[in-house]
C-alpha cells in the first residue's frame, strides 16, 4: 500500500470494504509518533523495541486512514505562568442571609494554568463553582482553589455562587473577592438590597461608581430598585479595596391593588318571578387591568356602563364579564370610578306564603360596604331572614364615586298583576328603544355625522312598590353575596 507524505505528516489510506467491520493493524519502525485515525477508531496503541504498533477498527463502506507525524515538544507549558484576570461580583443583601455571585475570567498570557486561586473573606461560604473546564474546587478557609480538567493556555471562564451572613440593616462591610497571581485585575462589584429597603449611603475605597450596564449582563439584568455598582480603580491594589454601605429597612405592608369602595343595588322583584337588578360599583384601582363580575345563573345583561359611558364588556372563559379598569398615576391616590350593570334574571313566582332568595353578582375584588334597595310586590308582608345582610333605614351613598341616587317613583296599588304588566311594558319599551337606537346609528353613518357625546340610550330604573333597604360590610373577593326573605300575602284587614 502506498504511503503519502505532506506537510510533515505521513498517511496510509485503506480502501473501503464490503464487510461490516474492518480490522487493521499497522506497525511502524519508529517511536514517539502522534497518530490520528479517520474512518474508524484506534483500539490499541503500543511502543516497544524501537517500533510503534497500532490496531484500529473501521466502519463499513468507508475508507480507514492512518495519519502520523513525529511528536514535537511544546515548551510553552514550561514557561513561567503569566495571567490577566477579570472578576465581577454581585452581593444580594437579604433579610436573613446574603447571596454572592461572581463571574471570573482568566486570560493566560504565558505558560499554561492548571489552577486559579481566589481570595475569599472568612465569612463567605462557597456553594458551587460552575464552568466547562472546571475539574474540582476546594474552599480553604480564606482561599478558593479551582483546578482545571487540563492545562489552560488561552482563556477560561467560570462562575462562583455562595452565601454569607451580614447585618440586616445599618452599616455593612461588603465582603470582596479577588483573583490571586494575576498581573492585572479588571471588573467590579455591585450590591443590591433584597426585600423592603434601600441603600442610603456608601463609602468605597479603591473603587469608582459605575452604571450597572458597565459590569456585564448579569448585573444589568437585575430588577432591584436599590442597587449600587462600582468598578475597580485602575492601579489600586486588591488589598486596598473596600466598600461599606448604609442600608435602611422598611416594614412591609400589604398594598391593596384594587377594591370596591361601595356597591349599591336596586332590585325589582315581580310576582311572576322576574327580577330586574341595577348594580353600581365604586372602584378604586392602582394596578389591576380588569375587574371580573360573574352574574347569577340565567341573568341577561340589559346594559353596561363604565364611568358613565356605555361599554361592551369582555367575556371570560367561565362566562363572567370583564370590565377594563382605569389606573391612577404613580404617586397619586386612586380616584373612584363607577361600573354599572343592569340585568334581568329569573326567580320564583310569589305564592301566598313562602320564602324568596336573592343572589347578587360575584366580583374578584373585595367590597368595603354594600347597600341593597329591594322593591317587592305590593300586598305582601316581607321579613329579612338572618344572614350577611341586615335591615336598615335608607341612607345615601357615602362614596363620591358611587353615583346615582335611587329615584323613588310612586308605589303601585295592590291590584293583582299590575307589577307584572309593568315588567312586560318595560321589556317592550326596551326592545323599541334598542330598535330606534339602531335606526339612529344607521342614519348617522349615512350622513357622516359624528355622534354627540352622551347621546346614548339610558333606561330609567322602574323603582315601584314597597321597598326594603339592606346593608352589609366587608365582602371578600370571589364571595357570592345572597339574602333570603320570608313573605306572606296580606288581606285588606291585615295578614291573610
């Protein structure tokens, strides 16, 4: 078989065979040779009596090639080691313990590095050293020794994570780590406060204030509201660097992102079992985007408004209504605004004597206080059963945002069916009004006229019949408020 020579290397190529596995043994009357096999793998290698012997296995349908050259001595690894380094440290000051994170980069200028030494304060405990070339590491009470899998001749990077115990607040001396045996060390240190607190003052020595972005992506990506960053001052010795920060802690308080300051309902109950409800919510909001309102089962929305303007609420997967919420500006108190919903729901027909229940919408916001004005069919004596709501004398709304004082219309007589006729008439009026609104909208579009603000249709709530006023306080979010009545039909001379 011919042996080719090129660029100081010799090559022997064996042609591909039809067999599944090819076994080849090569003996060379020389020693101290570097061998490389392609098209297979080198299984055995031995040198004895002035000769080198290699055994390789090839893959089917692929040529097996041996390439060898004389070993060259590399004197670079024997040169004195010279390194330059970079270290970026991040210290997170927590309530109980503090976390330490450091990114280390070492550049070998001369020789080869088998290990790197890092000086650690005695209070720092190393938890992990991560890097592709890191073989093992050892914490020697003040010094971290990081050994590599093989000598490094160019550049190496790794990450150190650890923790330390420091004071919760007050003057805190920041534990600084630095590379040893390097000609020049670049980098910096950043300190952030975890939890409710901030850095009021700092005293650096051998350090210069810097922007977080100057210390790399790991520091720039931090979202802490209180973070101080410093870079190493050129020419300053590691032993001359120190940093002390003054930390102030604050008591954490729960912030109410949104709540219903007051909820007001007007409810019209007919003998036929139909129930019409007008719900008004005075909402204060700081951070929430939507309020979810789940109407009782079988309820049909007649109208919805937000801050006095008609809206089409969104629909949640569970069928609840979604209303967009206005947010207050930073540093300002949230101003109240009103969400209004008018809906009709089925109920039970009123008999001579029985009980009637009323369920109100479920909100995903807490409600501070609630007032319900219930208009019931005339000719009945109605009592409120004990529960979340209690009977009270009527009072005006206490919230500035819960607009819309109930308008009292004359109560109807006790004539049977008169209230049911009123509900039927209200339904007819609503249908006619909706049709007329569509016609007006079509005409306005054809005439290219801009609709006048505030010209939307508003239906007056039919507040008729005798009424009861009920109140409740502190309704939690996602709670279903409900009330129960007992009633009995009255005769002309009293209770029948």
